[in-house]
């Protein structure tokens, strides 16, 4: 019976939940995915490794020093996710980091500082685009969080279906935007509310709280805390459990849960870009970012 279910589950709905929702999907070349048992692709910031026999793809961030989400990272992630979304051999995706101690430092602050309005617009559209791909993926998404995960790093984890965090008190996770003097946009907030509930999100976002693994587990921001050397293996074991559920049933259930949040973002996308560009280009906000970057550098010296 289990084998039958697994076979049935292989007949997956094509495309992300976005296209399952009746929106036009986009087609991308499947250049690197052949019929070998393992397909790998490495670009400068992201490594994708799909094991065709297990159906699990590991997407590793490899942009030292902190896997910040700059234009290169956003573009490479978008391309990698599009390819996996269209690949029938892939049923689940694990996000993790190849950089010691950091999952992702979130958006690259240098992409939000001292740039043109056109740059801010393009940058924000790319950030929205990545979130849409992650949040609406028809695949099972597990975050194997093996390092610090502030702001945009936390958002990538929140976009997954399951989160496993390494048990190291230095690996804090949260939406800390308020601490930088910026504001987590509504879809960051929605992702947090959908995970931890309204009351906790309200406090969390206003204070910009960064949670220790123990506290993140307590509020439900992560689902499991495990020893650091077990993060990836636990993610793979967990994925096998998710694979027991027939894909079509899981995908439709996921879509049912996430569609209102995705639709809200799509309906407000252009306004959100306008707000971001107006907000980030303010002198006072630029000053806050400058001071924050100086503070990060001072912390080192
Ligand atoms: C009205 C509202 C309308 C619209 C919405 C408007 C605005 C919303 C706007 C934006 C939302 C943004 C979300 C974000 O993701 S902002 C980014 C937030 N990220 C952080 O705060 C993380 C900061 N970094 C850290 O805390 C640490 O670096 C660390 C814990 C991740 C790692 O610590 P380490 O000690 O290992 O490393 P460091 O020495 O601190 O850093 C090394 C190196 O990297 C630079 N760096 C760190 N983080 C970033 C980053 N996010 N972007 C760019 N660069 C970063 C750091 O300065 C060091 O550089 P140098 O080696 O000194 O040159």
C-alpha cells in the first residue's frame, strides 16, 4: 500500500501553486537536468544538487561571508527554483547553507543603500519574486537552518513547510527589521503571522526580536531543534515522511492554506514596490542603514 501511495504521489501536479491557481506559468530551459541519478549545478552563490533516486534536491547557499541576498543570489535562486519546480524527479527541496555559522544574513544592505531608484525597484521586484517562488512552490520545502537567520534569511525559512534549526545559541532567527530602523513589509509580516500566530508576531515584529533556538522552538518559529551535525540528515529523514503523503493531496492542501497570502501580495505588488522605493530612498532611512553597516563593522574590530 505504501509503495502504491508513493507511486501515486509521483504523479504530481505540474508547476508551482501559483500556476495551479490558474495564473500563467513561465517556461525555462531545463539545461542541466538530464536522466542521471544525480544532477548538480553550481553557480556563484547557490549550489543545487538533485538526487533523482530520492527525489530530494538540496539547495545550498554559498555566498560568503554571510549569504546576503543581493541581486546575484536572488537571480540564481529564482532560476534554480524554476528548474526544480518543473522537474518531475524532484519532490522535495531542502534549503541550507554551505557557509559556516550563517544560514543567510538576509537582504544585502548594499543593494538598499546609495543606489538609484531604478535599482531599488528592480531589487525589490526580485525579492518579491523569490518569496513568491518559495512560498508558492508545489514541492515540499524544508529549511535546514545551520546558522544565523535574520530578516530575509528568516523569511526564506518561513516560506518553507518545515523548519529545523541547529542547536547553537548563537544561531538566532527572527524578523529584526525594526532594529535597523526599517519596516518588515506586509508579506514578511503575513509569513510570520501564518507561522507563529498574530499575538506573537505582533510583538516579534515591533521589537525585531531575534530568537535563540530554544525560544524559536517555544513560539513555533521552528519545528525542531537538533544538534548542528544532524541538521541536514534530519531534514532528509523528515522529507521521507512528507513523501508518504500523495503529492496531489498535499499540494492542494498547501495551496488552500497559502493562496490568500499569495493573492494579497499579487494584488498589492506594485504598491508594495512603490512603498519600498519611497521608503528606502528617504534620507533618514539611508542614514539608519549607514549607521547599521558601520555598527556591523565596528563589532568586528
Ligand atoms: C512603509 C513600509 C514600506 C515598505 C517596506 C520598506 C522597507 C522594508 C525594507 C527592507 C527589508 C529588509 C529585510 C532584510 O533582510 S534587511 C537585512 C537585515 N540583516 C541583518 O540585520 C543581518 C546583519 N548581519 C549580522 O547580524 C551578522 O553579519 C551575522 C549574524 C549574519 C553574521 O555575523 P558574523 O560575525 O559571522 O559576520 P559579520 O562580521 O557581522 O559580517 C561579515 C561581513 O558581512 C557584512 N554583512 C553582514 N550582513 C550583511 C547584510 N545583510 N548585507 C550586506 N552585508 C552584510 C558585514 O558588514 C561584514 O562586512 P565586512 O567584512 O566588514 O566588510
